[in-house]
C-alpha cells in the first residue's frame, strides 16, 4: 500500500475511536497480510474508489461489536440487531470518511461507498488474494483490526 | 476401623500435598516419562542437527545452542522405540540436561509439562511398566491418573558401568570433540565450523546461504577463519554484531546511501539498450529508505530522457520506507550530479517533483501478490540472500514472470544467478542479467 | 419594593428548540443510518426540538418534506444515501421550496460534495462524529 495512504487511516481510526468510546485505546503495530480475509466474526466493509480500487474492512469479534455499539448508544445491546449493525456501520463510515478527507488534503482523490455489515463464521470475501495492511486497535473490551486492501488504479 | 481408614486417607493427602520433587514430563512412543527438573537446563524446539560421523545411531548429531556445542541423543533410538522420521524442516522437542559439568540434549516425541510430586510416592520400577531396559528407570509415579516412568539420567549417560550397562559418555565426548575440531583433524573440523557459521548467519544475521551466494560465503569463511585464528579470537559467530561483521563485505557498493558517480556510470553502461520512447517500468523490491531508488530514478532519467519513467519501490520494513516519499537530506551526502535533480526546502534538500512523481513507494511484502504490470528493469540488490531458500526460489520465479523479455535484472554484487532464462551480462561492478528473448 | 418576579432567574436558559412563540422547531431527519437518526433525534429532542419525521433515503426525504410542508422548519440531510443521495435530494427540496433550511450531515469534511451542497443552497454542514454542542450550534445558525 502506498506509504502516504497509511497515516490517514491510522490517525482517523485512532481519532474517531477515541472520540466515540471515551476510552483508552491503544494502537497496535501495523503489519501486512497476504490475504485480506476478515477473521474475527463481524466485519463492516466500506468500498474505496478514485485514485485506487479496493476497500477498508473493520474486523472484530461479535462481543467487541456489541460492546462498542452499546457504548456508542449509551444503552446495553445484547445481540447484533438492526441498531447494533447500524452503529458499527456508522463507525466504519466515520473512520473511513475522516481518512478520505485527510487523503484529499494530501492531494489524493479517494471516494467511499456506503458501508455494509457482514456477520458469521467462516465468511468469504472475494479478492482475498490481495495483500492487506492491518492496523490493530486495542480497546478495553477487545480489538478492532482495520484491514485495508487497495491498489493503485494504473 | 473408619478412623484408621481416615488416618490413612489423611496421610495420603498429606503426602500428595507436600511437593518436594519436580519433573519435566514428556512422551516417548505414547508412554509418559519424567526427568528430575534439577537436571534440566532448558527445553526447546530445534531442527537440523549437524550430523557427526562415526557416532552411535542414537547420537543424532550436535547442536549449536548459542555457541555451545551440545550432543543430541535421540532417546527413541537409544531405547529401540519406534519413532517417526522427522521432516527436514520440522522442529523437534528437546530437553537440554546438565550433568556435573557436562551438557547433553535429548530428543523426545513431545514435551508435556512440569509435574510436582512428593518423592515418597515414587514406587520402585517393575519390568511390567516399561518397554525400555529397567535399569534406566529410577522409579514410577502416578499423578492425576497418569503413570510416569522417571528416568535415571546418570545411568543412561553416566560413566559408571553395570553388568549390562552401556558406556555412552566417552563416545559422546569424542563426538563433541570432533565437532569442536579439537582432535586436530583440520578437514572434518573445518566442515563442521563452516556449517555452524552457515547456521549462525541464518539465526543471527537473517542471511541464508544458497547457490546464490555460496561461492562468496565460502571465500569469506576462509578469510574470516584465518583472521580470527590469527587474532586468537573465536571463529564461531556468537551474537548478532559478529554476524554483521562477517557479512559487512557482502553488501553491494553504495548500499544505504546515494550513489557515487562512478557507480552510476558503471550502471548506465550496463542498462542501455531499452526503447527510448514510451513507458520505462521499474521494480525496486527491498528499497529501504529510498536512497537507492532515487539514485536509480535519476540515473535512468539520464539514460532515457524521453521515456515515461515509473518506479515501484517496495519494502516490508515500515520504519524504513515511511520516510522515503518525503526524504529530506543535507547536501553533503549527495553528489553534485545527483543534486541537480533536487530542490531546496525549509529543512534541507528534496528531490524535485518530476523525480518524486515517478516513484511509488509502497509498504509491501513482495512475497504476496504483486499487482502491477510487467517491467523493463528489476533492481533487487542483496534482497534474495536475506530470504530462506524456498522464498528465494519463489522470488526468482516472480522476477522471471514480471520481467519483460529483453529486460534487465540487477542483483547483489556478490550474488550469482544461474537460470536458463537469464543471460549473464555482468561487468566488474554490476551484477546484471538480461531476460532472454525467445 | 422589587419582588423576585422582577428578576427572572439568570440560570434559566431557554432551550434552543423553542421558537419565540413558544412552539418547538420542527425537524425532518433524512439519514440511511438508524444509529445516526437516533443520535440526532436524541440531541434535538433534549433541547426542545420536535422531530416531525424521518426518511432513510433521498427520495423518501423529498416526499416527506412535501407532505410536511409548511410545517417543517429544518431538515438534516445525510450526504451518502442509497437511491438518491443527499445532494440530489437537497436540490429537489429547494426546487419545491426555495426557503427550505437544510443542514448537511457528512462523514466527509471539506469534500467536493459538501462544498457543492453549500453552493446549491444548504445552510450549513456538520461532520461526523456528531458532537452535541456542534450539532446545536450549526442548527441554530441555520435557523436564523
């Protein structure tokens, strides 16, 4: 992934999560994966277009998703109902939106598509042979792996 | 009656509760064994022991444990138990034992855990419990529904002979002696020394010896050994800094810095002959901080002024590559000819927009899929040698696929590629190959 | 002698959502996210606003506006929505009622779409995450 794209995603993730979760969150070390498959159970996907083609995926365990959604709604949510899903979608949207805005300021034209949420064991996402940049963020109740797989539109 | 029963029960519980003997447990052929933890120095996983000639079959070889040469006994072979033949590349469980002043390693099927027991609960051995020679068993003990045969390590490996005992120690000492080269025979000692260096380069230097660099490593080893023996210093590499010292002359010239004019001229001479118009696509895996990439971009711009230059520069070390796109530096680390392509900024020099726009720095592992088109030049100095053999092969395959026929592949000055699809067109300074047009 | 009644308590602030005539400002929320709709609704109703309707895409939003008109004072409009996005809906509502007061809500800031919206006639914009103070401030500014 182009070096200049990395910081905007890392910063957006950190800023948004810190703001919506009133929590001590920690950034983990970035690394590369040969496949971009989501692995934890709940994934919010936001498509990316413009100077690149690809997507950002927010990968987390169901418990983490519920914990985050509960906190963002200031009410206890015990299952991935419509509200919980809408909340995680919105989180993905905000983080990607902020990253895209920063990229715009740097001169890169990115655009994003409305987010989608997928849940379940053994999810298969297409284009899984594409390399992904993983930005792990540690929360109080689990972690979110931000999984970015984009390539330059040559 | 019941009171007596209770008393016995209580005594049993008391016995169990006072732990005064701890053992490391492991399995051999499905049975559980234990060894007094006081005799265990460490446990580990290992592979690839160096074979020692003229040793008993149960001596698997010797192992380099951070500089100490330790003989490795395969307990399964020693006890004539069936053992799976390990793959070349699989790790095996081993226990390093310390007896008096002597260290030895044993290979087992699977190390389990440390179990604490009361030594009073150890029963004397009975032949029915084991399939190995009873005299090697110190006793048996039951713990949490498992039966452990406690091995008498001294008996197995000690100097004392019994009527039917076997003397293993002297043989092992001899084997270890051969390994250290202490018997005075230079040849076998030398080979062992060399193979240890090869292993250390891997573990301490991340450098993998293969056909690519074997010639150079052998020569370097000879020089190194001579130097170190003269200075009465240890030949073996004990830590990372020594591995780095050993490898220092390996690196191609101008590694990690902007290129000298001499080097650029030598390169220009080798890389001419491509089309002067259209796109010139370049792949630079392992670009590091970018000094090489910028130097290359300028050099190519000078050889092919009319092309659309595009360089894909990759590195999997984020720290190094993250500074590359906006690299700022002082004029005294760059030659005048290169400086012509720079502009002055607040904090120092930067390359001009045209050069910077022609380079795409990506945090990327080239072993993953490479989604860009075929290129005219691949510039990969000293990167192949820092990947294990399997990955080296994979990379060479990838280079072959990604390079256009007639294109150039530049590798490390001390690397050598023998491949049917590549023609060697190297000069004294530049190791370069041309992909054969068929 | 002056009595207490002559000195209205300084601590009593009129909630933002109330108009001079005592009635509440009426708001239409157009957003495809259940979560965002809930958030905006909570912020507004806690300040005395009245949420008179909500829609989950641009098309629905335009229809609802036409239905509610003239009993709607403000629209919050999400930019990215399926079927018809916020910018198109904005245009359509302004065609229908050139005095419509519309505030754009977006995950993107300083973006072409936000700028375009303002040029077309949106009164203001708010970037997510939604901050209570920011939301109220921008909405109050748009109501002037």
